C-alpha cells in the first residue's frame, strides 16, 4: 500500500473520536477510512494474532484480504495497533445495538440463503482451515464478490 495512503489513514484515525464501532468486549474497534477497513486493538499481540489468522483465511478465500499493520495514537492519546482489511458486505440487518445476535436483513428467501451460506462457510472454515467458528452471529460474516467470508477472526 502506498505510503501516502497509509499516512492519510493514520492522520484520520488520530484525529477522529467518532470514527469507529467498538466490538463487544473485544477491546477492538473497526473503522472505514479511505475505502479500507481498519481493525484496531489495544495491544500489538492481539492485533498480530487476528491479523495472522485473517491473512491465513484470506489466502484460502475464506476472509477479506489484509494489507499490512499500522501503529498510531488515537485522539485520546491511547496507543493503538491496527491492521488494514478489505471490506465485505455484512449480512447483519443493523450495526451493533447492544444485543447479539444481529438479525439477518432481507426477504425470507434471502434469509434462508444466508443461513445456508453461513452453514457452508462454517463447514469450509473447519474442513479447509481447521478453524472452529463458535462466535458465529450474523455480524461476524458477510460476502466478498458473492462469496461468504468470515469478517471477525476473534471468534475463538
């Protein structure tokens, strides 16, 4: 990724307190900056673990691509450790509202297809990657180019 783009992303992350969605107890946040997802953590170890897992799954076509790691200090002065991620179309009907699981959006026929795709993704994750997906609510997976993918690798 071009250095100028990384510098723009970091500058945006440093200056904005209203930018991100905080995960439920995961000590992580997700932002969309300059057309790419930014997954931020409070420790380099957590970031490196999730980055490595998403990179491994992305190589198998089971997660969005990853594009490097960045460290920054947020608008409150807190050090953050992030990695850059491709975006997926979420199947969740809403952004986190304090209740899990997210409900599926769309018509009944779409929901049935989504449920079938989620089960197929679960099978693929286990059979091809040895990944046991237990945090399988609808906010943690989506589609890239019509293909179901895992979008949250913190799922145990």
